[in-house]
């Protein structure tokens, strides 16, 4: 059997974009997008994009002009909506002319329905409060999702007026709801522009990405996210978590320097206390502890990834003896994988070996102490890593 640690890390290149989509004038389509897991531009009745997207031609011009007349009818949602929309379809739009607004609209249509790829990130700002299905006001948060479908005509399973409007939509998987108060002020301001669609560098949405994917790589940095559903995060949990982190830093430093195991009788707390503050392996740390909350460790790729893997393993091994890395064939039974991105193989960049090296340098007794520290930090729905751990049969086993 192998102990498989999945670090579930999404990789964003420096030039990757995140699409910020405004949910219609006055946020009028926010609830529909949230409830039905779709995003769309407020262009009712436009055709599906062609092979080259939406060309600047007469057909595209008339479709945009026609959609402009349909918008207020759909928003009013009168009793005769179907008949009103048919009347617009029957009108002659031969006198329509291109203008700056329509040119901009065509660019947005091409961006969302032609350029945006499955897997791309989309961010939809919220109005702050919305009415729920019971008609009561409730807090609404900015939505972060991933495009999971190609452009399609919205023909069922939606608000009747929007289905009647025959919108083109992209299906999305909502990954997180984000409190904008936690974002960089410039990013928060960017979310509020009234432009229907803007493409921003993914790195500008760093905290949003962390909320959506938990573990992420941007450029040369790894951001390991630890989440909590506990309403409180006390000094007790923080103490044990930080001791865990610093002890792993010390183990990684010894591995990098080619040193052997720690001396017998030295606890992880002693080891953690001896780490130099200026050691460049010590990750930066930020937190937002409320319910739900998180802690993020940021640094060069190797060390935060190792911490995420070992923390998940420590908590899991405490509950399941089969996950003991010192049982069976020892640390060689550990395999680190990444299900979120085939382009980022933990073995290729040394994470798999670094996890094994850290464990061997710690040794069995100190690993037991790490497990205890991890459990204390995780106690009562406390911190947990997005990384998962399981046992799997080896390929040669029946």
C-alpha cells in the first residue's frame, strides 16, 4: 500500500487572467448567476459565437441592437413578455449603426463567449445584500468560480423571463464566496467598475484565488492555505500550529544542508524555538480568523507545500493508523500527487522527496509530537489543510 498525499494545488502563470464579470445594471442578474451556476452578459437573444467569435459585421450589429431593445422588456417581466419579444424580433434594424458602446459590447461578447476557456476563473461582485427565496434580506458575497462549460443557449432551468430572453451562458462551478473587505483595496475597486467584463491579471486576485483553490502557485511562490470553520481561533491553537510550522522549517533546513536527524530527546518545540527569524525558509504568514477563516503560508514553492502535506498527514495519521509514515515500508511508501494541475508534478520539483526527507530527519518520536501538535491546532473544527491523504494499493497488488 502507498500513502498518497494530494496537495491539490492550482497553478497560475504570471500572465493568466481572471475575468471580472459585472452581473447586469444594478446587479440585477447576481442571484440568477449564483443560484443557477451560470454567467452571462446582458445581451438577450444574441447568436452563439462563430468559429472566429463575433465579427464586426451587419449580423452582429443587428443582434446587439435588437438585444438592447429586449433588455428593458425582460427586466420589466410583464405578462405579455413573449409577445413583446416577438415584436422586437420582427422589427427592422437595418438602420442600426456601430458606435463606441456597441464596439465595446462586441469585445465583451468575444471575451466571454469566444476567448474564455474552460477552467478559467470568473469573479462576480455582489450587491452586498440580496433577497433570498423567502423574500428576506441576507448578506451576499462576491462569487468566485471556474468556467466548466462551452457557450450554450439558456433554454431551461432558470428564471422564466431570462429563459424567454434566450441568453447565451457559460456554466460555472462556484468555488468560494469572498468578503471583499479582505481584498486589496485596488482589487476591490476594480471589482466595482460598471464595465460588463474586464480581464485582470490572476495575481491581482491572489486572495480570491486562495479562497477558491486554497493551495495555489503564482509565479515562484506557493501559497498554502489552512482553513477553519471554528468561530474562534485561540492562542492555544496558534501556538501549536506555529510550533508545527517552525519545526518543519528546521527539518527542511537540515535536509538542505545535508545534515542528519535531530539529536535524541529534543522536542519539536525546542527545535521550533531555535529557528532563526532571518532564515529564508521561514514562510510569510497571513490570517483572517473568523467563521469561516483561514491561515496562509507563503514562500518559495518547496517549504509551504511540504508543510501542507505534513500537516494533513499528521491529522489523518492520528485518526487512521494505516496512514503512519513510519509503519509498513516506512517513508518510501509516501507518494505526493497533485490532482488540480497535471502541469505541476510534485515529484518533478522535489516536493515528494522533501516530505520524505523531513520525516526521516524528524524521526518517529518527533513525528508523534508533530501529530499531537497538528491535532491540537485542528481541535474543535480548527485549522485543516486542503491537502488530502489516503491509502491506495500499489499497482502490482491485486
